[in-house]
C-alpha cells in the first residue's frame, strides 16, 4: 500500500541521516529528553498514588466511611440500622458518640477524642484488619468501665500494661465539675492509624453517655462502612433517600484538609516534572530548525515539483512527531516497568551495596508502595505528544515559507 507523500518524506528525513552526525545526535537527545520526562513523571505519580493510598488506609482505621447524623437518630435507631442493613452496598453500621475529654494517669494528662461505642457492632465496621483489634473489642464488651487506648496515646501517658485512668469531659472541665470524673480500666492498646494513635480512645456506650451528659454538642451518630469508599456518600444517600433531616459526612470531607493538600502536592509535582518533557520538546525545535537549514535545497526542489506549503509543513511535523512518539512510547514502557518493580529494585540495590562494602547496613526504600494509574499514564502520554506536536509547528512553518527561487539561485 502506498504511503502518503508527506509521511514517506518525513520518515525518510528522520531515519536516513547517517551523513549528518550533529543532526542525529541532537535528534537522539530530544528523544531521550521526552523519554526521561515521561518516565520520571509516571514513576513520581505512581509513588504519590501509593503514598496517598497508604495514608487513606491509615486514616480510615479510625475515620468512618460515612458519618450519619439526624435529630431523630436517638429515637429511631433500630429503623436506621434496618435501612443500612437492607442496602447491599453498605457492609455494616454501628452507633457511637464522640466528644473531647482529658485523660489522667499518675500525674500525666492528655486531651483526647473519647468515643463511646457498641463493641459488638463496632467490630463489623472497623477498617483494622487485625484479629487482635477484634479481641480488644470483645474484652471491652466484657468490661463495663473498660477503655482502649491508641498506642501513641498510651506511650504519652506512660501506660505500658494494664492500669486505671480517670477521664473528665471537656464540658465538665470547663464548668469546673470535677466530680463528674470517671475511672476506666485499660484493657489494651490498638492501632487507630497514623493520624489517630495519639488522640483517640474507645469506651462503652453507656459510660460515655454518663460522661458526656453535660456536653450538649455530643450527640449519637451512626458510623457506616461501605463496599466502595470512593462512592461512599452516594451509596449512603441512596439508602436513606426516604429519610428527611439526615446529614452525611463522608471520609474525604472529614479529612478534606489532608487529602486536598496531598492532591495539590501531586498536581504541582506533576507540573514541575512536565518541564522535563518541555525541555525535550525544545530540543525537537532546535533539531527541526537545523534540518530546515540543511534541507533548504531539497525543500525548494519539492516546491518546484508541485508540493504545496501545506505538504512541506506536514513533512516536518511528521518528522518531529516521530521523535516525540518514540520518546513517549519508550518513556511510558520504562516508567510503568520501573514503577511496578521499584520495591524489588530497591531490595536488589540494598543487597548489591551491602555485598560490596564490608559491614554495610544500607536500607533504601523497600517499604515504598506504588500504584500505577493507567488513566494517568495515558494522560501523561497524551500531554507529551501534544507538547511534541506544538514544538514542530514553528520549524514546519519556516520550512513552508522557503522560496524556491532564492534557494536554487546559488545551486
């Protein structure tokens, strides 16, 4: 099958430049620049996706998928639990109350978020996969005035085994009602995630009601666990659409400051790394400008043979895009491979370094998690191709403006 004329000439100019080493070298540098930019951008985005996923999992160890509140929840709790159980996409539901309090142990004080729960229902909505956590909830259910502390919170209070702490609600503390203080027996320590280990504790529902009876802002709420955390609000809204006066707070709203900051950092990082692709595109511009100067006589001959200015532009656009396409494909393939195997590569480097140097104990980033998002890989490739295309327009326009008479006059 015959190739279009502009495609044939453009590929010929790109692939047959052995006599001009300078042009070949500059063209190779432009391809490498695009490849390097695409590779680094894909790896960086994959690393940030993995970090955001890890932080999300840590946050969801204590933050509900969706928090439901309503003025009628206290009186109609069985109805709300029934609606949640009837929805297929809702895994479990559990009531809780949460307020601010201060814990005291042997002279040490700490302000915490004290959460009153139903341990049996809480075991179904928790995002902590460890069996140890479920055992702690069972111990809490068996101890009326029991309390589960976050690991960091226990360390700050100096509690390393069983003990008894006193708790007083913030409302009682502000009203100087110190007699409202209650004692709790520590039944164990739990992992509430990276952001909650230092400021959260669990107690049973009834002691929590007594403790927070002077705090009017502490109300009963419903914690809901859904199958798809990214559609959490829509799932719960569809399950409770017939109930009026319901307020829903999904996890991404409750932790909006954290995840908005992470997403903004991801966008800014991607924008800065895109500059590497732009630098590669600048090399494409310089390559094509040199080709236009080198091929002036060829362009003039093509014009005299009937080639239009549009055809000449297409020839040089195709020539520049070949470098962009090759660089993008190579960078995308290497970037996906590197992002998918960065943990194994890190472990291999550790072993090599530790085998070379005596008594070396080098630990890199073997714990780093990456997550390749194919939509982002496609977006990076499209952006690189668009930048490469834009880089070809000026040199192609210059080539189309060459006057055959002026060039061939001296030939």
